[in-house]
């Protein structure tokens, strides 16, 4: 009941190989700027090679794949967080203040009186709303 | 046969349940299989386990029911942010991408997880509290009943009262977010240093050590209880959208300091707060129960929702409430809502998209003792043990019981894994650690050496149903360990001088010290031969040898671990803790004969 997931479908293998391409692409860009040794062409040629290696020998490449995936997820998560924080400040907060100006507040914060609400029924089971 | 699959999850405690022509065939929590406590991920393993237990594939399903209406919940989430702004930005930036990343398109998610599902197989959605209400009423033994569901929050509702009759549930009234007893209790759970959505029962266990002198402050400033049973929270003290703590600076100033970190010692203040919030919760629940009685006029009450796992409050509802009979869904939290969603779809009327199936209540209940999970064959158990280089003896059932009882009498701690796995948070004698309750040091020993958890946590007694009244002041049965009752007068031992705080733990208060709380109460499990024959036979055997029909029964896991599922999980837990004996299926294992001193654990440890 506590088995690690060990399935290696063609899709998994492709994902492992493909995840190695972006770091090589970064190296290619860096080599063009002269920040790392080697020619951009060599890095370009390395791309299908790492893809193939990843697909043929996933077990050797997997630690790198995992590391890159974690890094990508971390970076992506931070970017999305900042983006939505911006949306909150630019859209949600002004809208909330506007609603309050016209006397609307979607949550009931009052402290007095009964809080019972007559039920409107459960609605159709077919609808997700 | 018509198979209906119910699913809950993506918030906490994911689970799946399967009905065959309305009969509950299987129900499993994802955490038991994934080995991640309170696993909230989509319950793929639990779904597969349910299908495997019935011997079917997703292509055989007549319907799939999800326990919430995702779009309604999403719109509530947005409205709450609008109501709470400018606070809540961080919570917004975390929650909304999660919603947009797949929580909204549940149909797509379910179909991609179940590629064999027929194109014409409907995917249905109950409301969160409809699923709780269905899980409370449909499996109950009552033809008609009042239904009360209380939790943190569903879509908008945090509390609902409904009337159940035959195959119909009629919702009557509700209390909506942010006024929530579950949220309030969770706020105190986090403030006292425990994890929200799993540490609530620790707070409940801590309550008897404290004094209730914050009750009046709480009632005047934080929560108001009204004559009609409703309540309101004062949001000037709480932050329902905070990610770590649900309390704010004003709360911390009022209640004596910042929230306790999990590694900090428990102070008297925390014990008193635990006691006070427990008292307030009990009063609030008694008010709700009285309201449910007024609204329905029924003599029966069905309970579900996370707050219904508060067994101390449940005991008071039974003793002091207006209802003659009480039935609580054993998986009262969100895991049980998977079962509720399936049952609501099965009995739901045709015009709502349900199957319109009638319902015939059973004399006991329809939960099969709560044993709805997978079971390994003796051969599979032996294969696992062999793979792990274990040393075992395969014994006939009577011999196995004999040996286990001998070990218990010798003061040993026994891991007991038999039959189908439990559904719900309590181990009921199929995935349990057992001990002799007559031993005064058993509670501390089991807590610190076996379960590696706080020494204040009490254990529960499993008692032969027919002898329960001799030991506990319990009217009726408690097969799912969801009721707390006082120790019977004849079993009590007076305490000369009452100690303070956690020192009260060391004082002997009854003939069953290892299961008696400091307030003289116990969380009882009554064991009967119909629901739980194997465990009943073991208790009978123990009674025959000792005269005592009671055993300590605690869940088979260590701190941060979900209850064990398989023989492999059990063996790893046995080796890594100080359990003396393991009885798994027909196999008997003794610690001193094992080759391993430690094994890699099979679970992701979740911090408190
Ligand atoms: Fe719930």
C-alpha cells in the first residue's frame, strides 16, 4: 500500500529528457555572451543528445531532472505569487472599497442578531455551482 | 449492479467511497495508502482501492459524485477576499492560482484520473453540507431524524440543520461563513501550537488539565451565543484568511501572548484556553442541538462535520440534549463526505439528477462497523514479511489469540492488524495498538515509547458491549469511539489532593488508570460480536483470563504517521517503535526475535 511510483512510460521518459533542455539552452545563451566556454552550436547539438540520454537512461538523469523540476516549480511559484499579489492590490482592493462605498460587504461581520439563514435547498446534483 | 463512486478532497483528508446498488462496498482515505497524513491530493489511490475491492473498473461506474460544488466555493472564496480586503493579499496570491490550476474543472480532473469512465457516466456535485448530512443520516439506523452538520466551512455554510425522512433530506436552515465553530476551534488549536485540521483532538485531550476561567471573556468578546442556538464570531480577534495562525495581534494581547510554537513547552495558559474553548464549544453545540430539536420535533439526531469528532461534546449532547437517540457518522470529517456524496446521489430525487433510490434503514447501521477498507490475504501478508526479512510464526486464529492475550497480561504492547481497514480517524480494533488498561504506567509508556507523542494524550478503552455499564456511565452503545462518558462510580478511586496542570496525569483515579482522563472520563468503544467479531473474540479471551473485559485501544501509528494500512506499514512501524508483539493476519512476531533494529519508514512525517 506504500509503493513508490516506478512506472516509466514513454511520456515519463520524454519528460525526464526534455527537462534537461532548458538548462542547456541557458548555457547556449550564456556562451553567446561569452560568459561560459564552448560554442553556441555545440550546446545546440547537445540538446537532442540530452533528450535522448534522458529517454534511454532515465535512471541516471533523474536526479538532475528532479533538481531542475524543483527549481522550476519554485521560481514559477514565486512569480505567480507576485503576479497575483499585484492583482489583489490593483483590482480586488479598489473593488472592495468601491463596494463598501455603495454599502455592500459580501461577508456578514455584524455581532448581533440571529445568524440563522433559511436554506434555499441543495440545488441540482448536475451543476457544479 | 449500479455502482456509484463518491470522492472528497483537495482541501484536507481526501477519500473515496463506493456503493453497489446503494450498499456501502468500500471506503478508503487517501492518507492510508499514500502514507501522508491528512493527504489532500486528488484521491487516486483510494479510488483504485475501492474499485479493486469491488472487483470492477471505472468503466463499470454508473455515476461519480464529488462532495462540493467547486464553482460555488470559488465564488465564495472571491467574495470573502472582497469582504476582507485590504487584508488577505498573501492568502489570495496562494489560493487563487491553486483554484485556476485545476480545482475549478473537477469534471475534467475526474475524467483524466479515470480514463475508463464511460462518456455517458454522469459526474455529480452535492453541496459540502449535503454530503455531510447524507453521510450522517442515510447509514444511520433511523427512519427519520434531525440532522446537524457542523464544520469549518463548506461553500458558504458552516452549520446546517436538516430533516431526514426515508430517502429524503430536507435542509431547513444554516449559519454561514465567517461564523463557524470549526474555525473558532481551529483558531485555538493553532494558537496553542497544534496543526489546524489535525491537532484539534490534541486540544480536546489537553482541556481537562486546565481551568475554564477564560470562558466569560470568550463569550463576551470573541463569540456570542444567542438564545435561538445561533452564534456569531467577532472578527476583530480572528483572521480567517491567515495562512499560519487564525488569530491576530488583538487576540494575542487579550489572551496573554503570541501563539505557542510546536517546540515550546505547554504553559498553564494553554491548558486553561484549551479547557475554556472546549466549554464554549460544548455550550454552542448544545444550543444548536436544542434548535435542531425545535425545528424537527424528532427524537433522533444524526451528527456529522469535523466538529462532530469532538467526542467530549458528543457525550454531553447525549446526556444533556433533548434527543433520545444519537448516531454520529464515524468518518464525520471531510473523508466521510465522500461516502455522503455517493449516498446523496443514490437517494437523490430524479429531477435533481440522482438515482431516486428508496432507503430501508438497518437495525444497527449501514457502516459495517466502519471496516470498509482493503484487507490483505494471509499469503500477501507472509510475502510482505518475507520481503522485509521478518521472523514470524503462522498460527491458527485461536492460538494467535491465546498468545496475544498472554503477551498483554505480561504487560506487553501489542500491534494488532486484522481484517479490513477502518474508515474514519479512529482505529476500532483492526489497525490498533493494544495494552492492558489496569497498568498505572501504561499510558505514559505507550505515549512516550511506542507512539512518541505527548504524555498528556489519553487512550481509549475497548470494552465488551454487554459489560460496558459496569465500567462506564454510558447509555447505549458507542461502537465508533465517538462518545466520552464518566467512569462508573464503582470503578472510581478518590484522589486525596488534586495536583495542578499536567501533574494530574500521574494520579490514579479508577481501576482502569491507563484510560481514565484526569476529569474521570473515558472515550469508550463498545465492541459487539456482530460488527467486530474478531476483536470481540480477543476481548472475550482477555476477560476469561483476567476477569477484565477492557483493553486499551489506540491507533496503530506513531506521531506524524497515518494509521498503518498494509502488513508492510505495520512491520515498519513495529520495528521503529517499542511495540513488543505484532499480530498481523495469521502471523505472530516478537520484537526480540527480529533481525532489524530499525527500518526506513514508509510515511512522510508531518510536523505537528
Ligand atoms: Fe466539512
